[in-house]
């Protein structure tokens, strides 16, 4: 079998992709403090190369060859840093969605890799868009509909495991503009979906009672602030990217805690980072309420 480090060097040197070691499905954490703390790579201050998730991915073949950890059994590709958009398709329902887009010309032929499980596949495109899961929280009004799709879009701020199993060997095509249009249209449908109980409620969402492990929410907010700080406002689409970050936080807690767990101080930190991109406070608040409504939670600001 080809060693994972040899694959990593080949992808970095041959394709120019930023890669990192994986252990199972997740990034390797090299130092004991990181392994025990299980904090996110964005929070790490240990200065160890492989303790930072996709933040530690590199194209440096020397670093890969000399410092590859012995317990790594896979190679991760930092999709955003590698200028990649990977459509991660799972199962028959995901395949049906992709096939429908292909028939309409929304998705074009490109490199297809089998997933590690063999139950799905990855479509590789060149470019960068906002990462997003297309699965919906069980509490969402459109859960179980055609807009609830077992597909993940992995690009900025994400990574994918390189499986090495080619399903269809083609050159990597540019990401179709029509794909972003399709995703934006779907998002508009999600935003407009309302449950009567959420549209009539004016009670603020509960905050500060997160059911996750201590520190989970703080680390999530820190990661979100860092993600916002990496957005390039000159590239356009700032509001949609800010909304994507907000939506990710709200969905994570709506699906498990059933509430808006973010405290006032944490919300201020997010709002300040968004304002640094030119996002107006009123738009930020409206986006937060839209994300809450999408997850069947009452609005926080009553907008």
C-alpha cells in the first residue's frame, strides 16, 4: 500500500494542494495538551505543525516528509486553501440531487472520487465558494423535503479526505457559476419557510444555557470570529458569507440544545467582526433572526 505521507507529498508537489495528516476522519493532534483539550485548531497556541486542523495544512514537501506523524492514516486536503470546491455526496438521495443538476447543466463533468465508505463520492471543482452542509436540522420546517439533501459543499474553511479511489478520471473543471445560483435559490426557500409558531412569537430566545461540554460554545465563537476575519470584503458577497457563519452557529445549537445559546458578549464579538467587513448592525441582527427562524426558533431581535 502507498504510504499516506507519499500521497501527501504527491498531492502537495504535483497538484499544489495544501494537505494535512488525518487520523480516522479527523485531523491529527500532535501534542498531549491538544489531544486532551480537544479544542479547535483555530484556538491552538502550541506551535506544533499538526495541531491546527486545516489551519496547519501545507504545500511544503519537506515539512510533510520530515514531520509526518506516525499515527496518521489518511490525508486531508484543505479545500479553501487549495482553491477547491468539493461536492461531498452521500447515498441515493444525494446522487439523485446531483444527477438532477447535471441534467440541467448546473453541474458539469469533472474529477469524481469514491468516498472512503464507498457509499458516496466527491466531485472536485476548481474555485472557492462558501462551505455549507445541505442537510437540515430535524426542527427545520423543510426537513424531509427535497431541500433536505445529504450533500456537503466543502470549500472555504473546510477539508476533505483524499480517498485515492477514482470513479471518473477527468480534468478538474472550474466550479460552475450556476451551482452558486442553485444554492442561493435553495437558501432563499429555506429563509422564506416559516412555522406559524415562530412567526407570531415575540419572546426572545433563551441564551447562556448551552448543553454542550464546557468551553464548546466559546471555542465555536472564537472560530467563527476568525472565519469572519478571513473574509475578503473586496471579493463581494460579504453578507451571504456572514450569514453562512451565523447560520452555522445557530444550527449547531438549535439541533442539540433547542435554543439560541449565544450570550450577549459573544454576540457583540461576532457583530464587531462583521462590522469590520462593512456589515451594517441592522443587517447583522436581521441575519441572526433569519437563521433562528430557519431553525424553528423565535427571533432574538424581533425583525
